[in-house]
């Protein structure tokens, strides 16, 4: 009896490492797999949002990871999460529609290109029905036209010595 | 007793054995396939989950923009200072791009209102009042406030709160043409519900705590000291007694003491937080200068 229990426990323990491989998901836009633990190191690969990674080693601010296609490199810990990012719902797909996460994200990008053109026809019609003052419509247009490019953001973080740019 | 122990051990072994794990994973995979038995069961179960999960991003954005027009009616126009608006957009986008929903565009707006408040319209438009900005003392604190609001957008809290709205019981999409008809009426009524939730009643307390924890995680991931979320709430706490409260973070959010306590206990997850950025100088240069000009 005791032997059976020990055997079962051993079996459980042996199986544990298979489950123990730590997973992370890319959550940040513009994430790259780096050759070394530095923002200035060469990029091994670009990692799209939602990409699943296996942690090879590391704790703290830089993690050595392996991507799904077997590439290894370092990623800044702030760019990944232990939970998958929120998937976008595009077209008529529901939460359990057959779109892959990637195509849902692409849909969001297509939609965002549309949204940054200013007030949408739907909102313009809403404003008309509500009798919204013209000045507020102009303010909303101005808000929607304000964009932050990846380059601007990198410069901003670098100047503030924030995240990957901290010294 | 022995047989009970054996059963438990067997169950454990099954749970941990790789083969059984694979079978369990298959079942989980099947859940995602709407044609499978498991998928059909889940599909029935998820129909009772909020319709907001099925709203397309384009419609969510229309909801957000319509609400933005109403919020400017209520709280005033954006502060006419382009440098300030740009700065708040940079800080906001820095955290948003490290949030759980990083692929949609976000806009951040400082409204010219003395009421200390911040709120998020669905789809990624986030508002913070001049009054709340006056309380904030460094960039990390601003990042924390904005990351809290990004958390609401990411988890679609506002939409989940109004899931019983008639509009969401129907087709749940809107075009310029259907806006003119009965769908438009339902849409307008839903925007009214959202205003009442966000500006008067407030979201569920659980959603606020969730957004607070999201703010800690997102600011930390970006590289700002997450303790800033706590310090900004402590400052608001000091002002609570003298604030009339109406429409502010005091009236629409859970008690500050409870929020501070929950955040403080979660801060242990980030042992190196003190070494992260606070950036008081750049904040002072951009925001405090603006205050003097006013």
C-alpha cells in the first residue's frame, strides 16, 4: 500500500516540471527579442502582441525567453505579462468566434486607422440629433487628431530614464 | 479513511500526470471550438455574460466618442494648452502601451474643470480634470491615475455596467443611417445610462479595485514607481473632508482608506518599486508652469 502511494507521489513529482515551464505573453506594442539584456542590443526578432513565450532564465527586469518558433533572446519584463492580453472583437465575431487573436488585433488596427480620421459619420449623426454645439464637435476632432508616435514615445521614456531606459 | 486518502492521491496524480494534463488541455482547446460539444455548452453559458464582450471595437469607439461629447457638455472643454495636452498624452500612452489592451489607440484629455475627477469612455478616450491634476505632484502619480482609467477601458467596465441597456439586447451595432431611427433612440438612452454610471453612481466597487491593481501592474511594467497610486490617493484623502464630493473621485469610487489598504498589501509584489522612476522635475516643468499661466 505504502509503495503504491510513494509510486503515485513520484509520478506526480515527475510530471510537475512539464507544467512548471513558465509562460509569458507579449502585451506591449513594438516589443523586440534582444540579443543581450539591453535596449540598445541587436534585435533577434520582432514579437507581436499576444505572442506566447517560454521563460528560459532570469528574474528581475530582463528575462531570457524562447519564442514559439524556437528563437531565444532577452525581453524587457515590463513588455510581457503572465496573462494573455485582451483580444479585440472585430467584424461580427463574438468572444468565441473563429477569428484568431492576431486577426482580431489586425481588425482593431484597421478600425483605429478609421477612427483617427476624426469624427465618425455615426458620431456626427449623434451630435446632430442631440444638438451638440459645433464648438464641442471641433474639440472632439482636435482630441482625435492628437497622436503619439512610437518614436516620440521612445524619446519621452529615454529622456525620463523610464523602464528600459533607466540607468 | 485509507480509501479516501488513496482516492485523493489518485486524483492528484491524475491532475499532475502529463498525459492526463494533455487530455485536460484538449478539452480546454475544445471549449474554444464552437462546433465541439464543450464549445456548445460554453456558448450557452456565455450568452448570459455581458453583451459588451460581443460589441465590435468600431461600435465601442462610437459609444466612447458620443460620451466624450456629453462629458465636455458637463465638465467643460479641454484646457487650451497644447503642450500640456501633449504631455498628458505621452504619459498616458506610455502606460497604455504596456496595459492588457495595448493595441487600440488611446487619447488623453485634460478638461478645464475644478472638480477632482478622472474617467474613461469606452474605446480608449480618457479624461482627467484640471482639479485632479492640481493634486498630482509627479509624473508617476499622473501615470498611475491614467493607468487606473486605462484599466477600466481594458476590462470594458463601463460597458459591462450597462449590459442591460436595450441597445445591447438588440443588434448592438450602429451606423449613421440606423442612428436616425429606433436604434438611434436606444443608443442615445444607452449613452444616458453611461453618463449616470460614470458621473453620478460610479462603477461597481469591485471594478474600481480591479482598476487600482491594474494601475499598479501597468505603471510597474512601464517603469514608474507603482507606489504613486497610493500616494495620490493619500493626497486625495487629506482633501476629502474639505471637498464637496459631488462628481469627484470621492463620490463615485470606493472608500479611499479601503483602496489604500488593498493597494498597500499588493505593493509587496513589487519589492524593487522604490528604485523606479517618479520624474518630478519634468512634471513640474510642464504642468506647474501651466498652472502659473492660468
